[in-house]
């Protein structure tokens, strides 16, 4: 039978925060039993809460009823204990309260617990399915408690920092009109407007721009966003971004404001000084050097263009790539020959083919002479020129891809990451930030055979690119910027179009008809006609930032109740079918898929 708290049961300290200065004092602590150790005449209980562990002690002088309660305690029982703080005989340097313990005089068992499905400990890895089904138990693990607290601290610092810099926190609607932003919308049926639907926001993009037109000048929101897209380690169907917009601001102003936040949050939360201003690369430079628009710069292995070295080669793979306007490029894994065996290179080749490459050429230098997969097609001088160009030495492996740049660069970019992990090249505890700027405004969609906006259609093109809007959309670069941290895109932002005539031109360049423009964005275009200040903004992934700062492998480790690969939540069992009456009220019929 559970016991109940009374007015006398007032917690003195959290478990992990009982100070050594409290020795000799009477205290009250509450929490979960981590473990109970029965030594006969002695019983010890490790009591845990969100701050850590404190040891409770019972002996043959303890009141018999209290001793029997301690004897009955099992893992995850919830208890309240009163006692005196004293110095421990056997000290434990691994916990914050390792020099003291509480000699218990009275205790209440507030809640007994069944044997949990797994031990609440960082030491034991639990299968994801089990951990997420019993997420309320899993969340008691110290690692997840630390991660969730870090996420809270980031949010707290964000609000403090942006408030201090003159931003208003303004909420935008959660049920909005569907707008094209790259992913599928989650739709919400309307009971009143039969056959019509709200959409959950993929971002507050249009609303925050309208707030600038409304004169609020600086807006901030820890905004919930929803995207119906395939999950991965750094993607969930619902997420939070630190969303901001600034009027009368340049791209430099917005980037500097976000750098200030990063500097502040790393200093306050992790006591790490981040150097600003952060390095910058254009999109084109990032792709040329790293094969990615979100490169991890904690290690080298940059891409080398060896096209000039093989231009006279008779190797048909190289020859055909260059003849069709492509290139031949390589990455070098220094000291990688021992790890990257022929079998491992074959696996990398299959991975490259999965991305779209036709294959890989390689050089693996183990013995006196390099083992080159294409040596019979090259002269010794041509090979020597390649080795000199890339700095190849004994013990190294070179991977080469030849094709159009749109295939070669991302292929080598992906292989660069895989090889770095295999060779353990990525340093721990290092945080490399950089900005990627001047993204292409348009990208060609081969399925629909028209140009799509690479970011969103409200982004301002660079002034010098305006003449290409109609004649050569592929040449148009945008006033947009991404902040990247250790290979993860943290933030995306842009300067917005504020000229309604230019905005209509951009919509037209994207293939939207006047009727489609009016139906989807008519209210925004109309708003621009009433005086729009120059403005821009950004959205920073709060969950992604917490993931990288905490060293977690996945967003699941920084979210309280995440979804799994198929976008379901194992604990509550959602999504679930709706009952017939609810569907009838919404005029919705569920059609069974034919098998």
C-alpha cells in the first residue's frame, strides 16, 4: 500500500545536490531506487532523481519498521527519506555525493514498482523498440536526462539572448493554408468547412514575413514545425526551430546575430568559446572541396580535381567523362591502406553505385609499388603526375570517380564521410562551424521537367543574377545562407523578396500560373503592395543543435517522445484509426487499399 506525502515531507535537496556542508544536518530527499544492497545488518539504497544519486544507509540501530521497508525496496520504487547527512566510510569519486550518505530515520514508500523491462542505467544498451515502448522508464536514464536538460538550457539561453537583442516572441498559427515548401504537409480536416483542410506548418515562413510587414521589426519563436517526409537520424516528422526574422537588416546583420547566439549558448551551456566570425564558403566552393553543402571540416581528405592529369589518357572511363563535360576527381585516405582492403573498397564501390556513380577507380599503396586498378591504361608519367598532384604516399588509398560533376562531387562527398568514420579520423569534442552562402536559386527537377526553388520562393536573388531569371535560371544565385556544424545543417536563412513585382516574376520562373499564384500566395503578394521593409531571417534546428552539443547519435536521444522510422510512436501506439462517428463528422471515408 502506497504512503502519502504530508506537509512535513518537504524536500531539502535534490539527490545529486546534497552538499558536504550539510554533514550533521537533517534532510529530506525523494526519488527512485536505483539499487538496493542487502548486507544483512546493513542496507544501502542508491536513490536517484534527475540530478544524480545519493546513498541512503540503514543499520541494526535503525527503527525496525524503517529497516523492513528498506529491505522490501526494489529497483524503481519511489521513496521519501528523512535522515542525517554523514560522511561515508567507502567514498565514491564517480558521483557528486560520493563523500556523504544519509543515515535514514524515517522513510515512506510512495509507489512500489514492478520489475522494469530493463535496468535504468547508461551502462546497458537497450533495443530501440523496447526502450521506446517503455519511454517513460527509458527517460529516467542519466544520459537522456542530461540530453533533455541540455535541450532545455539551449532553449532558455535562446530566449534570454534574443529578448536582450530586442526580439518579440510572437506565436504563429498551427493550422494554416497549405503552401509548397518541399515536403508533404500534414493535413487537418475541417468539421465546419466540409471537404477543406488546414495544414500543419512546415515552418512559420509566410507569417513571420507578414509580421515584418506589420512593423514588429524583430520576431523570435521556438516554433513547432511538421513535415511528412522519410525519417533519418537527424530528421523527425515534428521538430522545433529557433525561428527569427529581422527588418531593415542585411545578410551580415542576420548572420552576426546568429553567431552571437551560438557563442553565448556554447559558453553558458558547455563552457566552450566558439570563435567568431565563422569561416565561410560559397555553395560552389563547398561542393568542389567537400562534395557536400554541409561539409564536416573537422578532418581533411578534400576532393582533388585530377582531370588535367588524365586528359590525354586512353582509359575510356576517364575519356568519356571528360568528353561529355564531366570531370575526374579523387580523395586520398592518408594511411588508410591497412583498413581499406580490397574487400572494403568493393563495398565502397557498391555504395558509390547506389548514389548514382558508374563505379570507382582506386590506387592502394601497400608494398613498394602502388596497386592501381587502371594502371594498364596509363603511362608511368601520367600515374606519377596523379600521385604528385594528390600527394599519394605508401600506406595511402586513393578513390577516383569520373562522371558529370553532379554525380562525381556528391559521390566523393559521401565516401569521404564513410572513410573518415572507418579510419577513426573524426576528433571528439571538436565543434567546427561554417557558413555556406550563395546557393543556386533554382534546381532542375528531371521528373517534372521544370525549375524548383532550392530553398523557398520568397528568397531574394543576388542583384547581379537578376538578368538570368528568364534566360538562364541555372545561373541565378540566392541571398541565402546555411550554418553548418560538424557536417550537420543547423540553420537555413535568407534575405526575402519585398518587391511584389519581382515576387510575381519568381513565381512565374517556377512555372506557377497567375491563377496558381493568386490561389496560393495572393494574400502575401497583396500585402507587399502596402509598404514592405527589407527583411530576412533564419530557422535554426533546436533539436539538431542539442543533438550535436550533447554528442547524441540521433534526434531520438534529445526528444522526450520521438517517432520511429515509420513515423509511429511505439509507446502510445499512434497513429491509430479514428472511430466511425469522428470520420462521419468530418465527412471522411477511409478506403481500404487493394492487396
